[in-house]
């Protein structure tokens, strides 16, 4: 019975259908299926599948984003139920995301956020044009274990270094790990600014984040 | 709406047709086949048996044009109509009759043999951009007497697609029709659902050779489609002006159609060609020249005006390597051909003035063809409002549209998704992938296609009949065995 339902859940994510994923989540609640089991055995299977397909070049960004949205819709139903049970989801980690100061490009960063949250991270997305003190302040406030920074321009990518230098000055690393991304980011740059990780795309970012929090 | 390129005004088309009719009378057409001359003479043409020149009056030609089918289809092995001749249908097939292949490892041109043609067939069979196969190269490991039909034999054993082919003599065209009939389960089936079209070439200027007109008559009588491949060489074997070449092309085609329809009215025939400008530096026939493509585009417009299905040789290059010249010439001419609404565009895969074939080029050209095909789909109206309906929930944030269901539903209808031949990676991803250029990527794709190729399931009785038929002809040509084909055992 629940096997069937899990399959439908995974499929709703693969289809990127938020209406159906939310409905299946409600159905799980009615059937008294434990929300964590619904997430792990059902919805996450779909996210993993679409991520693999994307990695192979057989799925594309719209599918990825819609899968993330469908996941979000299901979680929105299941999370309150979990709280009612006096439990909470064990998150893989808490990530503060931002596009650095002077840069307003965020499509890539938002994708990373969507995939991180679909994969079990708690994501606080500050948006664009965020100065170092704001990013670090937020990370401390929410007790984040990861900061993810995006920059699209060669002129703004230097801001990534500022944040890292500031973190080091305050002695906040390695407690807070830093991952960076964006069109001009190269391996050399990552080494140079001593970031902890970077990735080419949103699916890769999930992998890097898992490694950085020791949940790979 | 299918976008359309028109190089000629209506007025100009009419002048071309008018002058072509004049050419049919003066200087007339040299017809080197006795029977064809007799057909023309019986129909009212003035024939000089000494000079072999026929002066063909317009009314005979117009009568022939009246009986030419405006459309016809080619069928795959399973009997599905997968190629449409007529109207503005546009399809592509690999070029035909190369004599060498480009060795992807040595970059040398190597004389083509059985294995080389099979390699091309396996690749083309799996590329959806090619609606038909062609008898792509001549295999030099079999006797000359069976060069033309042996190519068809290999295609028939390795493909289910329709075929663009052609005979090299009057003797062999009938054999090739017989071979097709074997695989179609009889001549009646072949006639009803033709699997192949036969290229037939006049000789510029204004000559229908014994072989050319002989083939036309056989094909007409057998009811197997013929495709005229007229090749005026502007500046050498045709007037130097592009319009002059187009007019000579029209005259040669009109004469061919007349002979063909006199042999059997109502048989399908195509207004096709492989013209070129004549290169005044090297004396070559550049297939990649834009002027060559302009002649093609224009004669196709004339063919359409007359209501005859169309063909052209485009999408090839004169370069010796798969370099930028190859890309420019192949892509630009394929696009011009597509925008001209030419029914069958042959030439993909070919280099070096149609002498050399390349499987690697076939996979690269497929991307140019895909671009042309997407272009032909034009601007599509998918939604009630063009844009205003998209903005609900959009909060002045980039990426918001990625979250819309309609994006997922429509993106593959709006965007052609290229294969990995086309690089759209970041510099990092590209480097991580081995810093491969187009040719490197093409080599990988060809290897993948060769590995994934599965020979189509064909009737084993037909296969053995076909094999016995071709083996017999080989023996008559003095060679007792045919080259071994991997994976084949004939009883």
C-alpha cells in the first residue's frame, strides 16, 4: 500500500507537479504514514532521480527547478505534522546563501538553493547584493554551518575573498565552511581565496555541500 | 509559418521559364539515346539524326508537365511514408557516390570500401535529421561492373530508411530496381510504395546522354521515382551569370521531364540538381560557395512554380578537413536550402567537392540540419497572450520563469536540444571534459553510434534472395565472392 504511494510521491517530484506532491503528502498524513518516511522513501527518491538525470544530460533546468518546487510543496504539508509529533526533520546542514555585494545575478544561486533544500538542507537565501557583514551576521544568527556565495562578474567575485578573510579574522572557520560559485569562478580562484568548495552546477553543489558537512 | 527565402520575383521566374523554352528550340537539346530521340520525334519534336539534336516545342513540354505528379512519397522498409516530395516539405539525406572517406585518425582520404560504406550507413541510420539514406560511397573492393548496385545492396541490408540512389549504366538500373523489388516483396509493391529515388544526370550544356535518357525511360516505365540532377557549371559548362545557369538548368530539366513522361506519363520525377559556379582560380566546382547555393535556391523556386517536386545538393563543403570552412559552408548552404523549401537536400557528410565522405561530418552536419529544421518551424504562437499571461507570481526576480509549469511544458518545443556535438559548457566544464573541439566530439559520437547500432530486422528470405542476386552479378563480372560483412551469414 505505502509502497505504491511512495512511488507516486517520487513520480510527482519527477513530474515537477506541486499540486500532486502536496496532495500525496496530505494523503500520507491521513494514512498516518510518518512524515519522515514519506519524505525519505517517497519524495527524496524523486529528487535523487531527477538529479541523476540532470547529471547525465537527460533532464534540464526546468525539470530540476520544478522538482525542487514540488518537493517544497510536499515539505510544507509534512513539516507541521512533524512538529505536532514533537519531532523535527534532521537537516543535513544549515546554509546561508547570497549573491555578493555589487552583483545582482541570482538565477544560479537560486537554483543551488532549490536543490540544496530539496536535498535536505535548511536554506536561508539572503538574495542579491549582500555585503560581507550581512552574510556573516546572518550565518552567526542562525548558527549556519555553511555559507554559499555567488558572483557572476569578475569585478564582483573579489567580494567572495573579502567574506572569507573576514571569517578567518573572526576565527569562524572551519566552524563555518564556505562554498562559492558563479560563471567566472575557476579552481585556481577557489584555491587562491581558500574557499572550501565550489561546483559547476546546482547538482554538483549538493554533493559539495554534503561533503563539507560530512554527510556525503 | 514556414519562413521562406525567395531570390526570384514572379516576373523573373517567368522570364527564366520563357528563355528555357527558347533554349529547347535553339540550340535544342542533344539527345544521345536513339529511343529517346524517337519518342521526342513521334511527339512532334524536330530531330536531326546527324547532330542528335532535338528541337522540342513548348506544347510537348507543357503536356509532360501536366502529367508529372506534384507530390509523391518514399516509404521505409516497413511501408511507412517517411519522405514527402512536393510542396514545401524539407528533408535531408547524406551526399551520394563519394569515392573516398576521411580517415578520422590519420586525416587522410582513403579509397572507400565495403566497411567504409557500412560505417556511414550505421551512423546515418540513427540520426533523425536524415530522413533518407544515400548510396553514399562507391566501394572499390568489388568489381566495377557492380559498383552502383553493390552500394544499394549494402544500404538495403543495413537500413530501413528510404534511399536516394542512382545507377551508373543503362544495364544496371534495371538490376537495382529488381533489388528494391526483392526487398519490397515484388515490383507492384515497390511501385505502390517506392522505397528509393534514382538520381539521373543530364550533361551540361543541354545534353541528355545515352545513359541519362536511358535511365529516365526505364525508371518511368517501372514507375520508380527519378530525380534529375542537372549540374550547370556557371562560367564553364553554363553561362557565367547565375540566372543564366538557372535557365540552362530549367531547360535540361524540362527536356528530361519530357523524355520521362513520354516514356510513361504520370511517373514521378524530381526537379533537382548539383550545379556550381566554376571557380576561376582553380577550375573547381565549389559546392560550398554561396553563389552555388543561390543557383540551387533559384532553380528550386522555378521547379515549384512549375509544380514539380524539388531536390538540391547542399550542406557539403570543399574543405579537406572538418574545420571552420567546412562548418561555414555546410551550415550556411543547408540553411539556404531549407529556407528555399527544397524537398530533398543531399550533401551532408561530404567534403572536397563531393569526392570524400565522413561519418564524423555526418554527425556534425546533423546539428546544422537541426538548426535549419528549427528555423523552418518559425516563430510559434503557443499561448493565448504572448507574454502578459506569464507574469503572475513573477516578482521581478531572475529565475522566476524557470519555476513556471509552462516553462517545463514548452521549453523543448521552443528550443532544439543539441547533442554533445555542440559545446555550451562553461570553460571549466569544457576543460574538465578534456578540452575537446568539434571534431574530437564528433569522433566520440560516431563511436557511440557505431556501438549502439543494431541491424534492422529484415525478412531473411528477402535477404538471401538479394544476396544471391548480387553474388550472381559479381560472378558474371568475374569475381566469385563478395566482401565479408560482419554479422552476416548467407545460406
